[in-house]
C-alpha cells in the first residue's frame, strides 16, 4: 500500500513439507552449509538429527520466523539461529537485546528488528548493525529471506559477524527498494 506501507499477502501453498525419508535421499556431501526454516518441528527434528550424525562438519542454520510448538527444542541442533522480530515479540520481548541476552553464551544468532537494524549474538556479546536509511520502500516481500541469504553468504566466506550483519542489512535494504530479486548482488 503506497499510502501507509502495509502489505497484504494472499498465500496458497499446496506443497507438502519434506519428510526425513525424502531428505535422506539427498547427497549432502557437496554442501558447505545447510539452512532450514523452522516449520514442521517434529519432522525437522529428525532431519536435523540426521544432519548432525552424517555431516558433522557442515554448519547448520535455522530460521525462527514464527513461534511454533516445540521449536525451541531445535535450537541445540543449529550452529546459527536466525530470529525474526515477529518471533521475539510473540515471545514477549520488547527489544532485540532483551531476547538475545537470554540465549546461552555459546549460541550464535541474529535477530532482525526491521527499520531499526539487525543484531548478532556471539560469545555472549551483542553486535549491532544499523539498518540503511531508505528513501522509499518499494517491495519488502522476501526481505527477511534476503537478509538470511546475505548472512549465510558472508558466514560461509568466514567473514566476521559484524561484517556479515552489515552486508546482509544492506542486501535486504536493496531488496526493499525494488520489486523481486533480480540483480541484488
């Protein structure tokens, strides 16, 4: 909505979630990183356990966008947790700092907080990256996924958390200033 910046998404999804039996058919040996969305929690737990047992050296990230029953149990299987503001607020947190500081010091996480910026949690410390200022938002659909992709891209390249947060924030900002995902990098 050009008047108030809100959006309405009509979503029809006739696509079943991947189950363990299907996932086990994938040869994971060529992957440098495995990323999962925290959705079908019971099946995802089996998949994450399979990954940990069979690909111990491949980093795993888990996106926690919405609160789902039992999702917190999956945190221990991931090397990186990618939280959304929506999840944090649904859990009763009023700031990113408030939520991140309840995580164990050995967890690694990011938490996006919209136009305020993005936060990282590493070695028990919070790292903050301000969001780029935008003159105009054209299309924010997929900005969170774009941020996550930017984070993973930089982390795979062994960049620092601070540099990764800045890159991912800038990438998501570019996404918001255009329709679709063409030519973001």
